[in-house]
């Protein structure tokens, strides 16, 4: 059967269902898709969004002919993927979350391999390769091993390999997970070029709602069902009249956000430019936000610090796509609480005590300098954000701070202990959550906690108490006998953090902890981190999600092993450039700072 006619849908699903049997004996059933009906239009960019476990990857794999639906009707390019997978796979491009690059092959060798697999002729390659190299800006790196590329460059190479044969439909499953803002912007410029200039039809799943907001159409999935589909404006509309901005008075934005999230009358709350943006559970009859006499809306809110009820005032503002997304989720399911962590032994926050001191820290690997003379300090109970592009030196810095990697030179003290000479002593006071899930996937949740409790020297009654505490605090009891490798992303994150907190560390290091996490998981994560900070735990975090930098007391931006800028989020934001009429965001500031530093370095290199 031929491709759908111009203007007709490229893919259509009607009442599609797909279930999986899981568990050791395959007796448990997970309904991944439960009556899904969708439409993907020709020449459009369609975004697929939803929390972890919503069914996004399952739907994409069904469209690619890699899975077969249990029931319902699905047509892709006029074919049934359950019966005619081969003609579909010959005409689509599919880039999964973990694209199969061969890291011991060069950029050029990876391209040639995928061209061979797709039967691309020599003539076609001569025409296609220059286009791909120009599009991805990889032309200068064709001889570099794929394993030596940055995260963003690997994603661009994966996309180039997917496009060696120009497809009629491109399926992208979370292509920007773990990618810094600069690389994310470059990837999206490529996608927009493919859609707007070359007329390609693209379906992309994403955990970043600002990406979905720039698409033509959005499909919102939750627990295997479609909550809504339409334009981004359609999804945003239910939040109209519900969104407000409040300046925190005498407290941090993250503390006010935490209290708002505990209020049943509030659907959502996030720090935003030093203030808190929040969404009420019901629309209010208000003047337009841009009207000069727009009223402030009082909201009763329990203030636990004063054991009283206070009035919270908020100015109405225009809703964002993320506000509408959160309204949809709250309407469709019971509110999932994200309780704050309660420590058994809270730490006293002693007036400004410096617990992490870094001065002139250097790390060399042969002739390569990964970290070059950085300095910063972090005080008790602070949240410190270390930001930077892929390959900036953040993870190397983290590994030195944790005593896992010896510095080449410089001063590094953790709670007064010199890590260079007493690394084991310092490590007893640290918790570390790695960038990638680092627990044992073949072990159950309970077995992982038992192992790490033993590794931290916990024995007997104390060991049982701490494991019980972790199970309760992170709501892991019902998953105790589940293999950790089978957990959804949000629960893997919970398990990793619970293991890191078993020995009650004074300092918690979090390396890209929310990479790929959906908005609900991120809210729950930061609710817990705020509570830890309030109880005296010092937190140092790296993240590529710039909105999360708003939770930090101080932020440092790294690139090329150096610190380019540091200060409070407000001080950093003021260095950004934004479109006329808009205040700079943290992402604007990040891109401005990094690009300016790279431009100066380029001028210096040419001058030399």
C-alpha cells in the first residue's frame, strides 16, 4: 500500500492496547497502553509527553514495528506495523533513548556502518554525507572515535546515523536526555530544519516541557491513556486564571515552594527568577494579568514556622505549557504526595560554617587538563549547583570531592578534612548519587540496601533501623523484592538516593540526578532535597536542567575545566541575554556565559 496522501495522517492509532508480563515468574501484568487513539500529521512536529511509565517508549516502538499491539488498530505510512513491519522500517528513522553507536569506531566509520545496514549507495552517500556534516557540525570530527565525543556530539552523531537514508517519518525517543543547554539547542535547530525546511514528519518524546511547547501538536500520556492531544495552546488553556507569582518574604523560594506543594489547594509550584510560580486547584475570576489593575489574590497557607495561618499574595500571570500539563495530570489522577525527608539526626546549621573548601584545584590526565585551578566554597546546609556543558569537568570535580579521584594539585577540604591525605575519613561523611544508575540491577531493592548498609559499616540493629527508615522515607516497601533494574526511572532515583543517605552523611553529592525525569518526579526529588537542606545537610548538585538551578543558594558555571561565573541564581541570571520584553532565564544566562567565554578563547587562539 502506498504512503498516505499529502495532508493525510502519517500514523493513526485507534484503541491500541499493549500489556507486558513482568516479575520472576511473569505473573504480574503491566498495562503499558490502555486504549490509546492518536494521529500524527504529515509534515508536522508532534511531541509525546507524560510521566515515567506513561507508555511513551512503548507507543514509539509499536509505531516502529518493533512491538506488536495486543488489540486495536494501528497504521503507519499506510501499513499495519504488526503485519508489515519491514516496509515501515525501510521508510522511517528511529533513534531510541540509547542509540547504538560503536564507541571504538570513528564518526565516519559509524556513518558508513549505518549506511551499509540501510543499503545506501555510494552516489547517495556522496550527496547525503555533506548535508549531514553541515547539519550536525560534525565535519571537523570525522576521524574522532565516537567514544571520545561529548554527550551532545554523540546525540548529534546518532541523529546523523538515523538520517543516512532520508526517512518519511522520524521517531525520536527522548533525544536530549543528559544533554547540556547548548547542545540541546543545537539538536533542536536540526529538528526544526528537518521539519520546516525539508518537510519531514517527526514524533519526539521528551521530558522537557519547553521542547513540547515549541511543537505543532502534543500528545499527553499518563498510565497508558491519552489525557489530551492538540496544539500546545490547547494543552495550556486549562491553566488560564489559575497561575500566580509570589515573592517569598523572609524565606528562600524553594522553602516557599515546598510549603505550597503541601497545600491541597495548590496544584503545582516552582521557583522562578527568585520568586515562586504556582497554580491553584481551581480557576479564579480575575482581571487579565497584563491589566494595570490586575488584583493580587490572597491564599491562606499554613506557616509551620509560626504555627499559624498566613495570607499568601500572588499576582496573576499568563500560564505556561507546563502549568497546563500539571493541571491535566492533577485532574486525571489522585494527588501523589511527595513527603519531605525527616532525618533521625538533623544537623545544626552553625552560622555560615564552611564545609567544602576548594582552592586552585587541578586534575590532569597526561597532557590533558580536565580541571584547571577552580575555587569555591560551600557552607553548611547550602545547595550548591555546578553547571556546565558536557565535558566541562563537572564529573571529574565531583569524583575528586568524593575522594574517588586524586587531584593533581590544589586544596580540597571536606568538613575540615584534607581529602588528598585523608580520603577515607572524608568519604564517611559523604553521600554520592552517580550520573548513571549505579546500583546493582540484578539485585532487589532490599538486597541493594543491605549491600550498601554493609559497605557503610552499619551492623545489627542500627543496620535494620536505617534500611527500614529508607524504605519508609522513599516509599520503597512495596518494591522491596523487585529487581532494581526493573524499576521505573523515578524509583531508581529514589533507591539511589536512599542508599546514599543510609549512613546519614553531612554532605550529599548529586551528579545529574534528574536526567530524563518527568516534572512530577523532579518536584518530588526537590521536595526531599529542600527538606535535607533545612535539616543541615549540604548538597552539591550538577544538572543540565537549568530551571533546577533556581533551587540553589549559589551556582558556578564551568567550561573547559574552568569556572566562568559564580554567584546566586539572581546574580547569574543578570548576565544573560533574552528576547526583547523578557527577563533572562537561567538558561539564557548559561548560554550567554559559555558562548562569551568560548568567543574570547577563540580570539586569543587566533591572536597567538
